[in-house]
């Protein structure tokens, strides 16, 4: 089982990846989390990544690919892996393809979580954060008992600038520009399967499990 999940912010692929990696007994390789952990642990690659982050620069693709390579050498990755959040661009996909070819573990499927933009905006702008304790809620999927008030500490809930509609639409636009060519790239290799990412979480999980078995 060697799979990558692609999807815009708010598509819910992180939740699905966590649950399905457990069900399939393969490691869930979330590159964003891995990067933060490597930096916190102070590994050689973590220190290299931190040097870029401290300058406000993006961590280069080859550093992330090297981190993935290191992770895939762990014994638990022998039966496969689930990549979440990588690749996002064609150069990243090319680097990943070279790495996986070198270790004889090519991708078998790329599953794209398709969610309409209005739904993504609704999900991403619904987050409310407590000024007091930092606890986060969602106006639709996880509302506080009293509107605008934190269940945990009674503090005031507010919307972060990152979650405002204009910022969210911007992030989605950037994602679309980068990813549309990537979807075509994987489709041309016969790897892409699209899954509808709306509806109850259990239904989406079933669709993803079917897609993992289906020939693209
Ligand atoms: Zn609070």
C-alpha cells in the first residue's frame, strides 16, 4: 500500500490519513508534522530546515525529500506508507518519483480529495480561537455551548486573520494554481483517483478505501 493523498486545505485529508494509516498498518507521513518534529528534535536535517525557516525562506524540496527518504528507511515503512501534504508541485513530484524509484517503492495510487470551493471556505472560515486559553472551536462542526464564549475558560472567541475569508480564498487560489498541473501529471502516469470529499467522515473513509483498491 503506497499511496499519496492530495487535496486543498480544509479537504479533511489529514483526518482520513491518520485513521486509514492506522487501519492499513502503514506509517502516516505528514511532511509538515515531520518537519516540525525534526526541528524540535534537532536532527541534522532538522537543523538544516530550521536555518531556512529562521530566514523566512521555504525549506527546499531536496531537504524534504531527504527527510522522507530517512523516514522510509524505518522498518515500519516496509509494508507501505501514506504520504500526506506532499508533493504540492511538479518539481516535488519529480523528486519524489526519483527517490521512490531508487528504493524500489513506487507510488501505487494518488488519491485526490475533491471538495467544492464554497464548502472549503465554509470549513476554513468557521474556526474560532479563545483569547484566553487558545482552545479552538468550529461554528459548524464543533461549536461552543455559548456563541462567542470558550467552553474551557469562559474567554472570548475570535477569528484569526489566517482564517478570514479573503486569506482563505487566497490560500485556495495558490493551491489550485500549483496543484492543477500536478493532477494532470499524475493522471498521465495512470495513478490518479479522485474521491468526493464531502459528506459524513465515515462515508468519505469508505470511498477512499474503495479508491485505494480500484485500478486508476
Ligand atoms: Zn478558553
